[in-house]
């Protein structure tokens, strides 16, 4: 599509008002701006908003790739960019309309972390402001973005971190709120004052800024990994069920037929570990099953064990996702119920294996959801504490004598991991050495308690999944 065709298309879709006929903005940048507005004004998840805007703007694959980089990169570095914009503009960003701030963030990302020429980054920012927000906004956008362009990223970081402490500087240089930097340091060292290996904290934070390649999982008994490997993937490092593959997963017949799905390798490993602990055959429970990835893997493994799975989910719309994940398996192998996991509908003391993948901050998946680092707060982590304790308590109560419980979070934060288990574990349970059930995974013992497993993106290439295994006495 040539420039004239794109201009005509922009006019048809309302992106080029009559009052500014000289302005033009490409669809990728317009879609990126609309996505950021969904994220910041409506609380949308960036990945879901991206997909919706790509469809709404009918983006080509090349346009979608540019839009994805603009959105994810801007969300990832948002806090650092905001400090740069305030320094460049000499004013608080609170004094500007939120939509103007999003235009400035997009322009800053192009200037400082993409290969966009300066003139193009400036002109597209001004044109985007004029088209999306009106001509009156172009002056302030032009003035601030030009000042940003006077220094490169490292120069801005050097200026902003001068005289700053090590942790504060690391926060800006890796694009993380300070409280997350401190939480990662505690998780890696085992305590707030513990010793850290040189460079590991920075490595852990920088790994959050590397977008992962999609990881697939086969449904045991329905698909062999060789089928996915034949389609251009490579085997995961540790999970026997996983394949890493570039491209759109839905291009594969196995994914469309629900014989395979997208699932992080860390998520696969914690489910696998639960099934490796010795326990009798019987009924298995997935206490917080949505959206269904672990439930589907457990169903396939339960089938081979002569067991069945009960999947519980608190919300109906997420329970529907669980059903869709399980539907390729015979329905006599699984059942999905909707209910509060802290007030179970089932008979207690009956399940031989229980998966308690409890609601958490999701801080272990920051590389997949870059906006979460700026959306979550330390207070929100604390607010989840009682729910997580109550769910683990019910998971233990649901297990039969001799049964095994897996407590799992997609977070390395100590308040959501070792503290919860150490708070709830009592004379009812024995805490098992979880790492021995994942012998193929090196350096996975949690520093906060070596009986637990803590996976990390920079060590294992997975999300930062936490696992504790308990046996009901």
C-alpha cells in the first residue's frame, strides 16, 4: 500500500481530520496509541488490547510487528521514560492530559530504544498528537519531544542517576519500580540483608525486558512433541512436553484442535513436579484452575495414572476457558465446577493430588506483561496475603491422608511464596524437598527456603514460578 492509499485509508477511518489535511500517521502508530489508551484509561491488558486494535485497524503482519514493539517497549520502560520526559519538559506529567503523555511516551521509545531517525520520531509524534488529539496539542508535544532528542538513552540515564544510590539507579536503568528491585534482591539473596552474587540482581531485572518466544505444550495422550518439533520448533530445556516456536501458534493444527496449547515452561514444570511425588491413584484437584493450562496438562497425566481431575474456578467466564482447554479429552476424565476455593463444594480429605496455583501479583511474568510492573503496587501484594493463606489452607484440608499438595505462584515475591507456606504449614503436613522432583532443572532451590523451588527467567528461561510441595499427614 503506497502513501496515497494509506492517506485515503486514514481519511476513511477518521484518522485525518479536515482541519489538518497536511498531517498523516501510519496505522501501526495509531493502533499503538489506541492500545496505550486502552491500557492506561481502561486498565486493559496490553496483549489483549494489542490483538483487538490490530484487528480493528486491519494491520498487516509488518504493521502488527511494529505496533507490538511500540506498545510493549513503551509499557516496559514507562517509569524511566516518565522521568526523562519530566526532566526534558521541566514540568510534572500530571500537568498534561494523559493522552498527550502517551503520545510523548511513544515518541520517547522511538527516539531512545528503536532505530527510528530523530526527524521521523519527532514528526510522527507531532502528527499523531494533531490527528488524534487536535492541533492545540502539537506545540507542547513538539517542544518536549525535541528536548528528549538532544540526548541518547545512556546520556539521560547518566544524568538522572547521578548521585543516586545503587538500587535507585538500577530501578531506572532496568525499567522497574524501586519496590520490585528490592523484592527481587530479597528473593535472590534469601533475606533483605543477604549477599547477592555480583551482577545477578541486574541480570534478573534485565531478563524481564526480553520478550519470550512462544512456548507450546502438548496434551499428553493427544499429541506427541515430535509433531510440534516437525513444524519448526525446538524442544524446551527441561520440560518433556514443551516446544519453543516462533510465529503464530494457531498456525499449527495441533493447537487449533486443542491437542497442544501455549504454556510457559515454568508452568509445565510445576505441574510435572506434583505428579512425580509418590501418591495413590484417585481424584486430583485443581483448586484455582483458570484459564486451564495446568488443568489440561494434569488431566493428561492423570489419565495415564488411572486418575481423574476436578477443576474448580471462582469465575464463570474463566471456568469456560478451562472447559475449552479440557474438551479434547474424554469428559469422563474431568469435571469443571464454579465456586469459591476457600469455601469448597467437595468433600474434604479426598484428593490424592491438589494443585493450588493461587491468585497472585503475576510479577513472575513481567516479560510477558510489561505494563504490570507499573500497575501493581506493594500494597496490592499485601492485600492478597489472606486469600492466599485461605486457599492453601483449603488445599491441605481437601487432600487425603498421604496426598500431595502443590502451592504455586507466578511470583518470586517472598510475601507470596515462602512466607505463605511457612505461615500455613502445621502438624497436618510435611514440607517436601521440591527440588528433588525436578532434578533436570539446575540451581532452582529458593534462597528464601531451600525446600522450595524458585524458577527465574535469567537462570532457566521461564517465568519466575514458585513451587512448594506438601504431603498431608
